[in-house]
C-alpha cells in the first residue's frame, strides 16, 4: 500500500499509520487484528490487493506462503483476490506457489487458478495433460522467478511427463539463472532423477549428492573444476542481482573442496586433492586445524601465506562462525589478516564470532589486532553483531555478555541505546548506555 496510490487522494498521516498497523498485523499473523482494521477502515479494503509487502507481494500471497489459513480466510472475507500475484519483475508468485500443499487444496476449492507450475508442484498430472493438449508450450512456460514447471515438479512421474512432452531439462530461471536440477540439489531423489534423465551436472551438485563417480568424471573432463567458486563464473545469476540458487541452498562464496570437507565426504576429498592447488591444500589444512600439514606446506612454499589474497584468507570468517577456535588460532599464528573478509561490506571474523557469542574466538581475534570499528554490510560494528545475535540468533553455546564485555574493553564504539538480550542490555547499561 503506497502513500500515494491515487495521486488525487494522497493518504494523510493517520491513514499511513493504519496501513503500517495492517502490514504489521499481517506480518505478525494476527488475523483478528487484520479483521478489525479492515472492518474499521474501508479505505484498507479498497487497497487490500496492493503489493505492499516484500518483493511487491499482496497480503493474500504472504498469508498463503506462510501457510496461514486463518489469515487467508480473513483477507478473502474482505475481498482479497485469491488469484492476485506479486509484481516481482522476474515473474510473480501466487497463492499456490509454495510448499503448503494441504492449504493449496483448500485454496483451489476457494477458487485459486491452477497454472502449470502449481499443477507440477501438486502432482496434478491430469490437469497438466489438459494444459499441454491445449497449448504444448506450457511445459516451458515462465512463472515465478521465471521458473518453468520442471523447477516445481514434485515427483518422478511429473518430471517424466514434462520431459516426455518437450520440457527443456536444463532451462534456467530468470532471477537465479539456475536449472531444475540445481534447484533440487537439497532434494537428492529429485536431483538424481533429473540427472538420470540427462540433466547437466556440476561439481557442487556432485558433492552435495555425495556422488564420488560424478566428481571423478567431472575432474577427468576438466581438471580446473575445483577452481570454481560460488558467485563467480558459471555460478552467478547472470544479469540478475538475485544470486545463483546455490547461494541459498549451499552458501555464499562456497568452494568445492571446503564444501566436501564441511559435509564430511572424505572419500570425495581424496579424489579431489590430486587436482587441488597448493593454496587450496593449505586452506583446507587451516580449516581442519591440521598444524603439521600447514607448517610443512609453509616450509616447502615459504611465500605461500603472502600469496593468499584477502578472499582466500577470508576462510577465517567461516572458521569463526563454526566455533573452530583452533583453526582460527592456527590461521592467526601463521599470518592471516584478522580482518580478512570477502568484500568491503561483508562481516569480519570478529563480527561472525560476536553473532555466535564465541568469547574464545573473540579474544583470539582481539589479541591479534582485529578491528572493533569495521562495519559490516548492515552498518554494524562487532558489538552491534553481538547485540543482534544475543536477541535473534541466540546460539546456545554463546556467552554474549562476556563477548560484549570483551568488545567494550577493547574500545568498541558504544551504541546509542541498550538493546539485545537482557544480559547484554545489563552490560550496556552498566557502561552508561541508556535503555
């Protein structure tokens, strides 16, 4: 709901306040509050289908996406369009484009239109058959995010039907420039079936599946396959800023060797090591806190630490996030920069350790000169990260009060208001920060 949807009738401050209350009630899944607002403010009813939520989404789609039937009913009662879609540039989402299949059946009963993407997601082969008979091109029809029905296919039967009727098995969506098999990387059965039917594989997919033969074949075909990195080359979203789908399902800036190590695929690592560079072997040994291998490599390649760029050294941020204190200590001892990060806007190791409330790693980093002033992509210092983590991440292993104490003792800039968990707020108040 925009402030000036109709330029001749701009909303006043009171109406803007009501709109914000409506959005907050929807976000909080409070159907009673939503109903009361709609009943009391007729102008809200007229604007009920406006795409005022994230990604230009109307309220009814938000409610369906979250699986909130009660909220759906309230919105429909006041005239929400059950077939409204988000206005997302790459392709809009509707009420059936989510994983809540029981709710989807109810929405269909209430009049929701079944498009080929929803039919594929719900396993409605009869409906797909009818659509294909009327228009064979629907098997490659763009939908949400520019995905095709094969991205949504819920079962081998649906996959086979679509492929047997001309679906492009390697067709990429628009927003994330990723194939159906790449979307299915965390659904091994679906991913493997797509591969069986001829889907193109990649090194990240093979590692996630734990498929040593695919890894071996990929390396045999291209010995440089281990040099790839998420967010670069083939693993970007092309002209879109949405990011490759692997950034969400595997991780930002992921690399094959480290992914295999993270997943515990030792046999795959053994296959990959002969293809790995000396730098990759060093970084892997650092992540594993393998002191012997690290020092042996440094003795053999005396300038290797200096040859690492800050992005290579940024694996220290991953170690900090994973509570790998010995790995962080080893990296610092051999000369890694404590403030190394992947770009000038992302988090340092100190930010990430602070979010997790890891006192030991925070002290290690501070002892090696880590900056308490660098701000992350959200504009926060390490203390801000600690405050946020204490209230939102709430790592059960964390000691957020102790981390706050360490950071304040190191001279971090104090915030204007005492926020965070109660124990962190108590620390801040003790240092003069107002509540």
